[in-house]
């Protein structure tokens, strides 16, 4: 996973590979340093390069979403396609997560929202 910081307190977490148990450190642990970061307003989890996601990976995304809610950080999921998009539809999470076709569109939208709140 790579983190990219954008203006306006937006961080993009670019996830690649598989979101499954044992493949790599769990997503939530990798993002632990973000939760207390001053000025963090939004987190975009870019899953465009995720090839497979099982129930453990889906649970990790839900956990990150919940942490964002607790810390009043906007959450967006970007690039969900194929199997992951279908999984979001089947579970009803497409109605919970704010989704965007890609991380650039998500960051642009969240930056505009951030400006409107000021």
C-alpha cells in the first residue's frame, strides 16, 4: 500500500494485490498512523489495483470506514470494479460507502466538499 497526500487534508491509500487474510499486513494496521494526524479531513481508499477481496478484506474496509466515522474523517472508496464491485452490491455496502470511479475524481470531489465546509 502506498499513501499519497493531497492538498486540503486528503490522503489516498493506494491498495494493490489482494485483500485477504495473511497476504499482507491488514489494512487497518497500515493506516493506524493516520487517525491522530492533524488536518486529516478525508481518506480515499483506492482499490483499482486489488485483484481479489474476501470476507476478511471486506471486513478491513468496513473497519477503516468505521474508524473514519469515529474520527470525523470523510471516507471514499475509489476504483472498485469487477468482483469487488459485485461484492459491494451483494452485501449492500455500495449504499454505505461513497464510491468513485478513480482516486483522482474522489480527491477532487472531497476537496470541493472541504472547501464548501469552510
